[in-house]
C-alpha cells in the first residue's frame, strides 16, 4: 500500500467472489463452524486439565508444543497463506486459472522439500534447542520436554502443506472444510488421548499420549484439505516450475510476513518461557496456567475476529487487485466494528466472571484450587487484550492483502520489544499477571500503530469518527451486560452451591441474561452492525 490512495482501474474478469452478501454469509458460516471448533477445543483442554493439571510435566508439554508451533508459523502456516492468497487471488481475478494452479503446485512441492529438511533439522537438535526455553522452575523435566518436541516437530511439515491447500480453498470462498477441520482435529485428539494415555500413565501422567494425538490429528487435517480441493477440480502438477516469477513474488511477500507473524507468535512463547521464572504453587505451573488461560481467551477470539479476518482476507485481496480503495476502506471499517461488537462484551464478561469460568471449565481431576487461581489471574488480564488482539488480526491482514507486509512486520517488532520490556519489569513483583499485562500493553500499542499507518495509506479516511462513536455505545452496553451477568451469577451461585451442575447453571444463566440484555441494548442504541447481524439471523430462520 502506498502513502496515497491507489488509482481505481477497471476490474478484470471476476474471480470466485460470489453474489452480494457473500462476506456476511461466509462470516456467519465460519463463525458457527469456528464456534463448534472452539467448543471442541475447550473439551480437549478440559480433558488435558483433568489428566495433567498445571504440573511440571504439563508445563514441559506447553513449551515443547510452542517451539514447533512457532517454527511452523515462521516457515509456513499463516505466513505462507498470507503471502500466497493475494497472488493466487490476483491470478484468478485475471482469469488465469491454469497459471494459478501451476503456482500452487510448484509451491506445494517446494514446501514439501524445504519443510521436510527443517523438520529433520529440529528433531536432531531438539536436545539443544528446547532446554533454552525452560526456566529454573522446570528443572528436572528437560528430558520429557525434548522427547515431546521431537514427537511434535513433524507438525511443521503437516501444517505447512495444509496452509497452502487452505489458501487455495479460501481464494475460492470455500470456508466450510477449513472451518470444521479444527473441530475434527480436537475431537481426534480427545479420542486418542483417552485411548493412549493408559499406555503411558507412568510417565508424567501420560503426557506423551497428548503429543502423539496432536501429531496424528494434524495429519487428519491435511487429508480433509486434500478432500475439499477435489470439490473445486484442483489439479496438482507433478513438477516444479522454477521459472515462474510468481513463485519468487510469493516468497518475497512471505519474508516480511514470516518475520511479522513470527514476532507476534513470540508473545506466547515469551510468556511461557518467562513463566518458567515465576515461582508458583504448584511449582513450575506458570507456563501451563498461561497457556490454559490463553485457550479460553481464544474461544471468543476464534469465533468472531478470526472469522471476520479470515473471510474478509480474500475479499480484500480482490479489492486490492482491482485497486478499489473505497470498497476496502468500507470493508475494513465494518470489520472493525463487527469485531468490537462481539469482543468488547466478551471481554467484559470474562473480567467479571473470571474465576467462575475457570473453575467450571478446568477444576476437575488433578486440577485443583491453586491451579484455578493461577489460570484466573492470567485470564483476567488476557480479557483486557481481547478486542485489541482481534483488531490487530484484521488490520494486519489488510496490509497483507495490499501486498505491503513490511509495514505490520516493523510494527510487530515494536510490539515484541514492548512485551519483553514490560514482562521483564513486571514478572517479579506481579508474577503471572505481569507477563500477561506485558502482552496486553503490546497489543494496545500495536493497534494504535496499525490504525495510524492504515489511515495514512487511505489519506486519513477510515470511518474513524463513526467507528469511535459506535464503539463508545458498545462499551456502555457491555458495562450494563457485565453488571447484569455478575448479579445473575452471584444470586444463583449462592443458591445452588459449588457442585458442577450448580456451577453450570449459574455461569450459563449469567451468560444468557447478560447476552439478552446486551442484544437489547445495542439494538436500542441503533448500532448498524447489530441490525446487520439481526437481519442475517432472521433471514436464516425464515429459510430454515
């Protein structure tokens, strides 16, 4: 994106953009499927908490999984997809379907070769790499952390190939399989952990079974993406076209995206690595507690902001290819307001009911009150970060669609510096809270910098005044909702006690009461995005 608004030119042949309203429909489909996926993921986390708690072995697993996951994001996964989709969509927009498929095939084989080498490299050097991320609080679990990482490192290869195939599907506005694949991933893990854990139960509560289940489930995701490609008649060529200039274009775009997304993903690794320095009860429980809080944080994040950003990304890429800044400006502004409409109330709800939510979800089996306390501290501060994280995802994808990935990359570096400085300054006096406050502050800074740079690119026009006014109304409605939800929970909790059914009724009723009041409030305040959601919901009910 240049510092000035691009000149509008006549659009080329239409790509797979679909009729008007397709973005809203796809967002709804993706949100519903992602909601199911997140619920399944929550079930996986409940099972893991029941079996492994916040033990040192569980923290060793958390770090062992974060390392290959970070590498996957650096060399593939979201980085590859973010660089590939704009180029692939541009070819489809120009009616060059054959060239688009040839590009995808070439990249697939290059990634297969490169990621196989990277995977083998990290498996061989796991004994040197993984201990670097284990703090003094995790002394004694180096061996199991290394073993777990060696089991999990092949995920790098599988995720890289899956990301490329999902990029093709998204370019064709095929979101259903990519959206439900994570749910299948979680369900496969749950089944395999239940089946495999008794065979490893004498070693750190059977944590190895968890790693094996994740590896197998990731392979299942790849098979699902391959099946979905058959529905759009994708033809995989068995050769590499080294002379295709677009291959170089993808990798040139991928370099800053890789750095930028890698920096962003370092936040979670920083929290877990520094968590190894925090003294907790149980000992060494901070990395696992932060990770478990992050899983709850990602439930609304995945249902709403990930859905909006994922569905808008190929659409924004096509708008950028057509040089249509007015449409892009409008789409980004609406996307921001939709994210705020959903995530600000979710943030408020988690703030006022942090401990009841954590206790209901996790406090079973070996996961006791001390573990609930640790996770609640992390979740409370993650809740503040919720809307900012959602906006960052959308704004970053906007720069990727414009093929200007170095901008968010540079800003992400600032984000990481802020996170590290604050985390190092606050972890001693504030413990877990200090680490997550660092992440929250970094996200706020990132949002401000992204908005400022994007407004410059659009000559200062990003519907900022309208977005600010609507966000203020959303904030007022969210405060009312949070107060009502807390009051409902307080009354029911006092009446029903601490049994699991009692907790379920109290938290569920609080969510229902708060949700009802929030919906009434945003409609009464005439928030346009609320009416958009209402019309879409009523339309689907009538068709059903």
